[in-house]
DNA sequence: TTTGTTGTAATACTTGACATTACAACAAAG
DNA sequence: CTTTGTTGTAATGTCAAGTATTACAACAAA
C-alpha cells in the first residue's frame, strides 16, 4: 500500500503555480498538461488545497495562486490537505480483535503508542520541508 | 491511503505465537480467532513471514513458531515482509509527467530525494523497535 | 488409515484511486 | 447583456488491492 499520487501531484502543482505565475494564467488545463492528468483531477485537488488555505482559485475568470508565504507551507500541510481517508491514521488496524483473547483485548494498548511514534517520525520530517525549500531546488533544475 | 492491516495483523500474530507457545499448539485457526479474520488470511500471512525468515510453520502436524531471536526482529522486518506492492516506495508518483514542461521534466529530480528522506525517517524508526520490545509491553497488559 | 493441519487456487465483494463527460455557476470583456 | 473562458461538481466507469470465503490436495503424525 502506498500513499496516493495525489500528494506528489499536489506538490507538482504548487511548483508549477509558483514557477509560472508571472508568465501566464494558471488554469486547471495548464496544470493538467504538465502533470499529465485530466483537468478535473486538478480542479478537485485545488479544492482540497483551497480548503486547507494553501491556494486561492478564481472562479469564472480563472487562475490559481498560492496563498500566503512559501516558507510557511510544509510538505505535511500539503499531505494533510490531500490525503483524506483514515482520519489521519497512517496504519490501518484490523477491526474486531477478539476481546476474549488476552492479546486481542490489549492489542491497541500494546501497539498504538508505537505506531504513533512511527507516524510522528514521518510527519515531523515532512514538517521540516517547506515549499520554499522545494522551489529553491526546483529553480536549479529549471534554469539549466 | 493507509498502510494495510496486514502489518498490524502480523504483529498481533507474532505476539500470540510468542505468548502462547508453551500453552498450546499455534494453529492458523487459533490465530485467526484472536485476530478475528479468516484462517486463510493468517496462512497467507504466515507464508509471507516465513519467506522473510521470521517464522517457521509446520505443515501436516501443524503449528507456527518464531524463527530466531525476538530482539533481532524489528517492526521494519515485519513491515517489509507483508507490505508487498510499490517495490518499497512509500510514495506513489504520477506516471507520465509532461517532459516538455520544465517542471514535469524535472519533477523526479526535484522530489525524489526529499521523499526518500521522509520514508527513511519512518523506516528508521521502525528499525528501532524490536518484537522483544513489543513483547515486554505485551506482558504488562496480559498479566493484569 | 485416520485425523488435523497447512498451502494454495478459485471466486467474490468492497473500496479507493483515477479518468472522463457533461454542465451549471460564474466573472470579465466586448 | 451576451459571449467567452473558466471553475465547481455530479454522474459514471474502470481498475487494482484488500479482504473474505470455500474447497481441496499435500502432508505429518498418531
């Protein structure tokens, strides 16, 4: 099981918005052509990012823009915005462990904290990387 | 998207094998009743753990056992054994970014290393926890 | 030979990812 | 105030993976 491509697509989209904001209007069509997916996929993604306060999207006239400061947006913010299911739990637990087995009864007591630590390690790394960091890298490659 | 329940089931199974190894024969049926899934799910899981050298399963006479030392088996070993798809990549990338867009062309250059770091943070935390650690916790709850 | 078990194929169901068409809502320009 | 380009979103479809379940051959020990 992998984290869905919505996450990498979202980052791709943010890079494009920032990189081309002075050259052209950023439409879902344009973004879709860079990512190579259907424009509707982009529109839905932009809605999720908008709900999270990461982008602004103009209806009618069209165009997307990044809301606020690049160095205030972390990869975790993006991940959180687009990775919906599971209520924030990285690990999926089996649903009805047998309460009459001493292990089944306590499996959450035994494991939950460990799983939380693992998830926290990943998320804290995500929090340490901002879109600003990514853009700095991106420009290196774009200008060459 | 979440990491499949095979992982938590696998840990649950290992705890049961160890906790009850002196009391009874550990059959797929018994494990299935503690986890509350179909015995075939357990058998398939045990095959994956066996391929990874984590357990031994006796055909015919029946019974599963942990292979080797509890403190040599990490949560990462278990995770790796049962979490098949994606060739070890935690993040799923969109397939055909547009090579004629400077961002699309370089999206892997820009992101791959960052994603690797995030995945490494998670996996290294998993490597730091052994089945021995888990069992120590487990006994606390089981004996009370 | 009987019995209990594992190994595995076959089948089915459900869910989420992702794609696609269609169109109403909307904003700005003419 | 109509045209044009765009967004927002519903409806629909396809596909892959997770999970459940039945059935049975292979097997080991009593």
